[in-house]
C-alpha cells in the first residue's frame, strides 16, 4: 500500500476531508521513500488576510467566554487526539520520517498539554498588592491578548502547535497557523480535530483556528498583519531574526523558539553506561533533527577514549530504516538538502583536523535519504562545531577542568539545552547555578532532549529567549493590567503628593 493511500485512510478515519485539486498547490512527499503523498493548496495573500480578519472578529466574542468554558474546549480536543492517537502518530511518521515511537510521543505531548491547559483555565491568577493609600485596592489582572500567529517547523508538526494553541485558547485568544511547507498534513489533521471538537461541543468554530499553507512570503505576511498581536515562531535563528525585527517594527510580541547547538559534559565520576544511552538518544533521535538534539559532547580527557569507544559500538548497531517498522531507531532525513548540509559540515570538520566516524549514506527504502549518524572527534571547539547543523552529527571534545568544560558549553551563539553527567553533587550544583550553563535547559544525568510539558521550554541568546508549554508560559498569551480602585471618599495620591483644588 502506498503512503499516499495510507494518508487518505488516516484522514478518512479522522473524518477530515483532504484538500482537493488546486492550481496553486504544494506537492507533499514522504521522506520515507521520497514519493508524493498529497497536494495541499497554497493560501493567497487575500486568503491569509481573510483568515486573520475572521480570527480577529471571533476573538471579540471568544474573549468574553469564561476561561473554564474555554478550557472545556481544549479538554475536548485532547480527548479527540487521544481517540485518534495511533492514526495521528502514523501520519507524523509518514510526513516527517520520525520513527513510530517518536510519532506517538509527539501526539502524547499534544494530549498532555491539553490536560495542562484544562487545569490552567481555572488558574489564570492575578495579584492583590499592598497599597500605600487608605481605602484603596491595588490589583494586577490578566486579559486575553488577541489573534496569535503560529509558525512551526517540520520536525514537530503537531506538538509545537498544541503547546501554543492550548494555552492561547484557554487564555481567550484565536489562532492563525502557518505550518512548515514540508508537513502541512499533520497541521490540517490536528486543527481539523479542534474544529470538530468545537462543533460537537456547541462552540462556533468559525475564526477560532485557521491553517494557512505556504512558503516564506506567507509567513512574512502573517507576521506583519496588524491584527496579529503575538507571533510564536519555531525554526531557524535566521527565520527568528526576521520575525523579531518585523514584530519590533509593529510593537507586537514575538515568542521565538529557535536553534540549539546543545552540549553535554561527561565527568570522570559519571555512570558511563547511563551516559552512553542518554547521549546516543539525544544525538540520534529524530535523526538529529530536533532543536534539542545533542551536537557537542565535552568529555573529561581521562575517560574520553573509553567513552568514544562505547559510543562507536552503540552507533555501529543502530537499526536504520523504514521508521514505521518495529525496531527501527533511525529514520530518514527530511530531504536531500539536509544530507548535503550534513556532508558539507563533515568535510569542514576534516579540514580542521577532525577524525570522522560514520556519517555515510546507507541503503534504505528507495528514494529516502538515510544516513548513519556521525561521531566527530575534535581537538578544539572550532569550525562547524561552533554552528548548528540540523543533522545527526555529534562532535566530541576533551576537557581538563570543570570550569573549562562549562566555558566550552557556553561559548556558542545558541543557548537552548545542556546536560552534565556526574555523580559529584558539587559538579551538578555548579552546572545548574548562575555560574554554570547559560542555557534555558540545564539537565543532570539525562540528555538534552525530551523535555516534559510541565516546565517552560526555551532558551537564551540566539535561541530567541521565548518560553512555551508549562510553568507560567501562559502569560505570553495575555495582557496585564494594573488596577487601582478607590472605595473611599477621599483622594490620597501616591508618594504623598499634595494637590488640592
């Protein structure tokens, strides 16, 4: 059975119609075999404007719906996603090339964040503040923001939207989503389930959430639209820089989740067996195509040779192939261009004296781009090691002191995720302290990838500074007001100012 037929069957199971023929369409191909699986119409600038206008009109009513009722809709979405978890997981795998377990894991993320947002819908707390004036009350209150524009990347075609959408909806906002032009089918599927959940629960779906498919120019138009009050963008640093500049020009918010040149430090006291397992998953999971993928490994010189030997043995045995097959751990790269960038980085590493293990293209399903993840031994942090290549390359570098290792961890442009493997309490505490890792995520005895929805997700420096998902990330999607209420008969002024008339 072709993957196009499987996609058609999945949409039929979901009760969602696949887009029909269009003169302006993107040909969507599965990275598993490179063959076409569907055509998706490209939105025109006029269609984008209409979608944002509908979202703005719908916002004016949606903001007045009590937050727990908005939470009920998100709960219904979570139930729909749970009901169709297997089908949605297969769709993610077919469209992205992620192995089946990771496809299902992504769908579970969407379920989890819906549950989180449901509870949040009764916890949008403000503050009551002590005031210096008698017979006055000082408050901080939170209110819906407006239309939220979402731009997502190919590698998490459902979860990133769910992080944003579930929180934005319970906070009283409406959505316009431009997914990656490589993975629009996953977007149409999960957004379709949201609209179905709305209809089934007596909520008018019109203007609540729209998917607009297109390339960079459409994203630029979405960012610039005056009715879009927050742009949550996930992707490359270059993309985020352009989004941030446009948002600044229009005095709107930008929530940026960008790249990550993530590192892990392996200390002499580390449990090397545990560390090897964690490092391998972090480096090769999703074929190295996560923003949190491990790209730099900083190993104490006394154990570096031994640890590299362990990793080489693990890499040699990695099952690479069709991501839908049981037992496969590494699926294909998203496209041939990614393979070309990977090979260019490996050539650049060799040019600065690195020793490269693996990294070659391997036999897979005809048409797919399958590679063996690369291990690259470096003598200094230089060349391509200082940049993020969105592919399965792990650079290994020795260190002598913890201070040196932390400095190496921090000496790159990105600041997303980091980890340390140690059984020394002092080393762990230093790494997670103010003088330790400068990343938004700093883990101990666990890899750099696989964050849970309960903690805010994001990073510093060229990672963009945005925070999504749990914790207090909901505040991104609301505006704050300070309220002073005088319930007395006098008018005392702050700071003791006297002004009598």
